[in-house]
C-alpha cells in the first residue's frame, strides 16, 4: 500500500512538473531562449513516451489528466515567434502529439470522458495553419538539416488525435474504445487480434472523419515503445511491415518513426541491426511509375485526383528515412552501421539522378500520342461542324435527285462518325491525364533532388 501511494504521489508530481515546464517554455519564448524551449519540450516528450511505455507494459503510471499540459503545448505551438523555427517547433509538436494521444486514451479509459469541443477544434485549426507554412521536405537551420516530412507527419497525427478528444458516441463505441483496448491489450500480447478488428472499421471511420491510417498506426507505434528484443520485434512489428510499406504515405512514414525510435532506445545490438536494416528498406521504396501511367484509363475520377496529389506515395517516406539515417549516423554508438547507411544513401542518390530523366521521357511520349490523336480527330471535328451547319439549312427537306443531302442522311453520317470522334476524345483525355501526372511526378523528383543536394554536406559523416 505504501508503495502504491508513493507511486501515485510521484505521478502527481510528474504531472505538476510538466505543467510547470510549459510555463517555463512560455517565459523562454518571450526571452527568445529558443534552445531552452526545445530542450524543455524534449523533456516533456520523453515523459510522455515513458507514460506510453508504462501503459503498454500494463503498469499505468498516470493518476491525473494531462489536459492542461496538452492545451498549453497547443498554445505554444501556435506562437508566431516559433512558427518558422523548425528546430524549436518540431520538439514542441512531438510533445503535443504524445500528450494529446495520452489525453484521449485517458478519457476513453476513464468512463468516456470528453474535453471541451472548443479545445479540440483549436488543436485541429492549429495543425491546418502550421501545415501551410511548413517547407516541403527539409530546411537548414543553425547548421542542422531538419526533416519537415517528419514534422508534417506529426502534424497529421496531432490532427487525428484531436478528433478523438471529443467524439460522438458511435465513434467512441466503434473506434476509440477498440483502439484504447488495442493499446491496453499490448500488455497481454493480444495486439494483433484487436488491430485486425480496427482494420475493418473503414465505413465508420469515413463517416466520423477520423482517418483509417491513424487508427492503425497508433497502436503499433505505442507497442513499439516497449520493443526490447528481436523476439518482440518479430512478434509485434514485423507482421505489419509489408502491408504498411505497400500502402505508403502515412503508413510507411509511421514505420520510419518506429524504426528510428527502436534504434535510439535499444541497447540490444541485434535489435538495433534489425531496425537499421528495415529503415534502409524504407529508403529504397519506389513506385512503379510506368505501371501507374498504364492504369490511368481504369481509375475513377476521385482516385485519379488522389494520385495527382500524391504521384509518389513514398516520396516523404524516403525523405524522412534518409534524414533519419544520416542523423543516426552522427551518433557515436551507431558508427558500426555507417557502412550500411552509406551504401543505402549512395544507392538513393543514384536513383534520384536516374529518376530525373523518367518524367521527361514519359511526358514526351504522352504528348506525342496526344498530338497524333488530335491529328486524327481534327478532320472528324471539321466534318461534324459542317454537318451541324448543313442541318440548319436542310431541316425537313427530302433527298435531292441532283445529289443534295437530306436532313436524315446528314444525321446518319453524324451518327456514323461521332462514336469514333468520342473514342479519340477519351484517348486524348487519358493522354492529358498522363501529362498532368508526369508534371506532378516531375515536381516530386525535383524536390527530392533538391533534398538530396541539401544532404550532401552531411554525407561526410559516413566517410
């Protein structure tokens, strides 16, 4: 009993300590002591990870809600003083994410308790604003290259976590509750079964606007905080790698986060090696662009719109993985992995160079096909125009013995040639889609090449 009281007292003290830390961060921002803001945010984040790890182990170490800490971190993230200082903002966002997730988890475990809708909406609006000011992939600050891909992923997770803070009853029953159970079940080694159930909640999720990817990656990221051996890795992480890698976008970004966290936290050399190898594989992920082009004619409009927005679902994953590998290489306890990292970065470098030629070739081919089809369609367009003009003057006339064309004859000719014209129109539309997709892909390749060039000075760490 004394031990339990001591633990509760310690927990209450921890909550109070983090509340005081957010007050200290506000003072530090006013004093422009941004290094102190960053280090204090890191401390809050680490406390959050410790809380998560305790929950996963079945040893709850939180006796009080962390709502005040979460709201204060959201206010700090909204400060105009740090919105363009990624080296400060990223640690604050990481702390905000873990505290937001712990808060909705606490609410779910404590009798479906909710927070004010206004507080939830403020966090969601914050993520929307910050997303607009983030650089696409990376930014150099104070001589250090920072990954905005990782920061954008944190923002996306914060937004989804905020939606779980004040959900409807149906969402709580069908989604939030099962996720909390999935996290809690990790301690009883039943994560897989609960995750399988969560995978089937797509229709409910769509209705409630919480993204499916978030519901799937969160229990896995929480479980990863307590992976301490290769056996743990193979049991709890490995079964999801193939599917998450195939999905790309947020799924594969979550794998980068998981592998990096395991590498940073483990003292098991075999586990560290395994996580490094998986992180390298994430850097090698690529889309089959030619296959994507060939399937355009079969894509529904909404799917094409998504593809146009994200022509390469692995672009941000490669960016985040490359940054993570180079950053990990700078740590003294990872030196033995530098040859592996250098080989992977060199291969990525070569692929980026080769990829820069692909859009030009594909766009040229698509444009040539479009030009050829337009050439075939031009005389049909001309004849259709002639028919339409002639119809205006022959309405109601009969066939002429002198060779004139009646209304009915003109209509029959139109019906004969118009299907070919429409078919060509459809083919031209596909070619135009291909050109638009190549243009989008070209932008991705250019951004990745720019990122690669930013990384070059850091590659000396791998020599």
